[in-house]
C-alpha cells in the first residue's frame, strides 16, 4: 500500500468497511510511514472530537438553504 491509496480508503477504515486484507495492509503502512501515521492520528482525533460535540437542531429552512448552497458550489466547480 502507498500513501495515496491509504488517503483514499481512510474513511472506509474508520467506518469499518474495509476487507481484512486492506485493513491489515493499511495498519502495516501506518507503522512505517510517519506522514500517514500523522494523517491517521489527526483523522482519528477529529472524529473523536466531532463525536463529543453537541448536535444542534437546524430549522428546515436553514437546512434547505445549506443544501442549495452546496449544490450551487458543486455546479460551479464542474464548469
């Protein structure tokens, strides 16, 4: 496994969606690559902090507006 591959499957690792072989390859790579170890640790800590945050209720109007803005950004990026 290389760093680029690890980057693309990192979220699958934390979602426990990796096949065992990839899971093991990833853990081995992290042991030998300080950059990926840093990425892994940072991602892990970010998930931990996010899970500890209080969830806020958003009105349906605000939710809809956020979705609309995201769609506009996506459309602008694909042009």
